[in-house]
């Protein structure tokens, strides 16, 4: 910030260049503007004015952002804006992009911006897709094409074996091409393979949660060892879910969630065994755990131990899956058409097609009523 504390002369220059934005500044804004405009150069004066007039920056934010831009006239930024508009960016999108990452305005359009856009286009991304990616994660424009973006793309292309799958991964995590492959992702990938995790499982993890491997390799190695010692089989997919769960959860968060389950009647051992069955039950928010446990135990009158044996149900949506299906089950139970000892998995884990075949269609007299009830609950979940 000290590099941009100016002399009083700069304020006069800024005012001459952009009188309108500063005319109606209140006392606090004027104070900030004088403070940051009391020394500096014509370059910063013009940058402040340009940010205010072209992208709707407030005087304070323009002064702050001017630390990251370097141009003395509008030629460079105007050229960059024109190229972005040619690719389908709206003025609003460009303004949002610049506000999030103002340094893009200092990029050389021909040497830095265009090569990146052309690279994405050459790989099969449409201009609309490029626009979505860049507006969602503008920092990608500041990464080196040759040192970061291309090596990252090649790494994921080699893993996924298709451009299409790389694009899917990009859509799930827009910053995937800016990850540090050599320092984190590649070493941790090798750690998992060395510990017996099938390559296909690691690839699936990276496709869905690439940030799971963005850890110090030494710490990641200890994390993998800890999960193995908990009894998880590296050959099974839930091993990586456990790695992700433990790696992204603090000890205090784990304890808070475990305490919630215990308040609903689970023992310490049941919490641990539930986590082993499906680590996802500890990745749900505390509110979600409370709501679902309350519904299953108080509304469906299920024993806590029954729920503990099917923790996968905790990972489902209460409104979109559990409540609609439970409404059907409760009708069948109340009319004596269903035995109480059916497993939770048959209620909630089965696909919708299988659920309807098993709990709706076989009951000819009640099927229309049950189907109507089921669809009503589903429709309510979307409101």
C-alpha cells in the first residue's frame, strides 16, 4: 500500500481526468481519496480514473486495485476488453472479472491473453464455455500457458484419456488447470498407488475432488496411513472417501458431529463403524445430521442402532429422497401391508425404479394413492 501513497498533486490530476465519479463523494470517501492520491504518478492517476469510468469501481476500490495494474493510457486495457467481447464476454462479465482480478488489465493481449483463449478453443471448448470458465475463475488468465496451463492439461489428459473428461473436470472445479501438479498432485497420486489404491479409483477422485490431493506429500502420506490403520481397504472406493473426509475435517469438527450422533443414541463404537461403512456420514453438515436423525428416529420411530447400520441414508436429501419415500412406507406400515423388519437400504438406497416396483406397484388397490402421495412429496421438495 505504501508504494501508492501519493502527493497532493496527483489528486488534482485524477480530478481533471475523472471529475464525475469524485464530485459527489461524501466526507469519508474524499478523505480516502486524498489519502491515497497524495503521491504517485500519472500512471496510477489514469488507472484509478479508468477503473472508475470503465468498470464501475468505487473510488476506494479503484485506488486499491490500482496497485495491480500498470498502464499509462487506455490502449492496452481497451485492446484486452475488445478481445474479451469478441469471445462473447458481456460488459458486466468483464467488469466482474476485472474487480476480482484487476491485474488482467495489465496483460499483453497478443502475447498473454489470446494464446490462452486460442489454446482452450483448440482443445474443443466453445466460446460460451471459455466465457463461463474465465468468469468463474479469472485467475487462470494470470497463469503461465507454457509452465502451468499446458502441463496441467496434459497431466489430466493422460489421466482421463480424453479431452471431454478434462472438460468435465474443469466444469466441476474451474481452477483445476492452475493446480501445482509437481509439488502436490503428482506425488500424492503416486502415494495412493503405492498404498494399493487402484488407479481407476484415484482418477475418479481427481475428476470429482481434485483438491483432495492438494496437501503436503509428507502429511498426505501420514493421512493415508491413518486411514489404513482404521481398517479401510485401499481396494475399495470408500477408502478414498475416508481420506478426503479426514483430510478436510478438523478434530473439533469430527468431535462435534460425533457428539450429535451420540445425542441420538449412538455409541462411540457405532459412530466409528458407521464411518467405516460410509465415511460420507461424517461429511454432512451438522444441521443436516440433526434434521435427518430427528426425522428417522422421531417421525419414523426407528431405533438409533438400525440407523447406525445404514449410515448411507444420512447422506441423502431429506426433502428429495427420504421424506417422499418415508411417506409411502408409513402408509404401508399403518395399513399392515409391510413388515416392520424391512431394511433401511431397501427403503432409501434402492433406485427410484426399484423402489416403485417394490413398494408402490405391487399394491393394486393402493398404488394410485401411493404414487400420488409420492409425487406430491417430490413436488414439494422442489419448491
